[in-house]
């Protein structure tokens, strides 16, 4: 067995080979290193600029808001494939919030009240999920562009890539179901 650790979320994976993506946060495998080579890049980062801190706080809140939507959508899903996708997304979004919290060395915020809730229609929920992921991808891409810290730039770049993978999954579902 080999042990790999994710540069984005810090979680450890044990397996016979490097996975294609981090099983915890979804980061592409180029962000996974052998566990003995891993170092806590958050500790090496130093002070965070005001713009990066503001964007990280917004990102953490976005992820905290998305995770309950996906958990509720999982419970309402009638299609087993959609249920599985929403369950995975709920876990990944929660892991993103946790990774950002570690960077900021702060407490996790509560979900904002009045956020959109899932309906009883699977495809409506996929469309809402798609809109959330499109928004997140753009926000993370812009945040990476303005980040001055290499660590913050790396994390926002990875989050953008991960959310873009989610968009691909949702678009395939929408196309498969004639939307």
C-alpha cells in the first residue's frame, strides 16, 4: 500500500496507486504527493493579504452554503445516480470549507439563512447545482488571478478545476435527460 496526501485539503489516502482525484476534496491527482513528501503549506504561507482573506472568507461561506443544499438534494433524489452525485458533492463542498478554514485558522461559519432549498424534482436540483457550480468556478478563477500568495493562488486554482469537473458531470446529466 502507498500513502498519498492532498496539497489542497491535507487528507491522507491509502491505496495501491495514486487515485485520479483526491477522494476527499476532488482535487486532480497532480495535487497528491506521497505522504512522506507532504508539508503543511498553510503553515509556510505567512500573512494573508486583505483581498485574499476577503475572498477566502467568501469562498468558505459559499461552500458552507452549498453543502446543506446537496445533503438535502441527496435525501430528496429519486434517481440513484443523482442521489450519489449529490452525496459526493455534499462531502466535497464540506471538505472545501474545511480546507479554507484551516488556511484562515478560524471557526466555520453557519449556513446563511434563506438560501435556496432543493425541490422534489431531480432535474430542477441538477439545474440549481449547475448554476451554483458555474458561479463558484468563476469566483475561484477570479480569486486565483488576484491572489498574491502562491498558496492561496494554488488553492483557488484547484477549487476552480474541481468545480469545473462538477459542471461537466451536471451538464452530462442535463443532456442525458433532455435539458
